C-alpha cells in the first residue's frame, strides 16, 4: 500500500471510530471497548488457545457476532486494543463481508500494527482512534508533557498499551518525533511525525531492516531488558536512524514491552526542519567561492 493511500485509509478509519463514539454519546476517557461491544449486541469472550501471533477473532454464527481476544499477552491495554480492532472489523464498511464470506465463521486477526494486510491496518487505526479519540486525546496531550513520559501518562489515562499510545502521540504531535518498534536486531516498523517528515533526504526504516548502531541495538542484545520492561534514556543522531544530509541530535528513549517481546524507541529533537534549512542557507552564504 502506497504512503498516500495508507495515510488516507488511516484517517478514514480513525474518523469512522470518532463518528461512532459521537453517535453513542461517549465523550470522556477512558473508553471501554468491551462495554461498547456488549451495548451493540456483541458478546466478548477470552480465547486462551489462540495461535501465536493472533490477537483475537471476529466470529459469526448465523447472524450473531462474537469477539474473542487472546490472553497470551497479559497487557490489559493490548487486550482492550484487540477488542477495539475486532470492533473495527465489525463496523468498518466492507470488512465483515470480505473477512467472513459465506461459509466462513471466524476471522483471526493480527492487531498491533504487525500486519501489512489492508483490513488489519485499517482495524488497527480504528481501534487507536476508538480508544484515544479527538478532541479528548488532543486535550489530554496538552498537559501530559513530552516524550516517553507523556506517552506513559496518556497510556495510564486511556488504559491503552504503550505501543498504541505512542502511535497516537506521534500522529498528533507538532514536534519532530518518531517511534520505532524493534524485535532483537530487526526493525518491525517506524512511524514519523509530520514535523520529522519535513527533514530533507531522510528515509523510513524498512520492515525487517537491521537496527542501526544506536543505543537501541545495544539495549536489545540483553533479553532481560525487553522481558523486564527496562527503560533507558540515550542520545543518537538523525542520520543514524533515517539517513539524510544533516547531523541532528536526537533524544533516544527506549523501553522494553515485556511479554510482547518487542522494544519501543521514542526519538525526538528540538531542531525543526526549517531550522535546518536556515543553517544550510547560512553556511552557503558564508562558504568562500574560489
């Protein structure tokens, strides 16, 4: 899926979630996805025997729908996100028809931004906006601070996972920031704020590419760091992560995600792209020409 198409799909799914909350008269945080499902006639059950990598399922028997969520991940925030993800499959136009054609009773999902499938990605974006909708989330951000501390505070307020909260935070922030999710020495995905995208010549780390020689790579070499949800604050450089022509200092905040088995890295800088352009212009004006 191209970047422009993916961005449109993200915004469309998010708006659908916020519109649904408005229709239900829900105006305060935290949002309870289980209560929402049950209010519209969908039972929610645990599914402890879910296959590895499966977060939950949307089940249809006759005309009755059931949401099952996996229990192998102990994070309550992730479980809530998984329920929201299945609600996305139920409520987003075309999902139920595509994923549960005639004769098929169950669709198993991979929530948590791990799948490249169009329907899974849209359901992820739906769930994120369902649990952290605007204007409530944007208002909460104003008093939450910055960086990983802010993300942790918002995750507590919204009762959401760090991963999902980081996605929403990066989506809404007006600062140059990024989040990177890694497993071992491989990047699973990265998400850049609009302000960070303004830097010229940078590239997004590709799924499956190696974690560069940055503090996150060192952190991930110790399994206990991830397993015990350890946290470190370090520094790196924009070029280390994203390439480009300019050296821009980054704050690199790292936290292990426990039994989820991944690492969340939050990258931020006080330098904006237009500051970068001004520096380049100044350097060019003062560079001797022979």
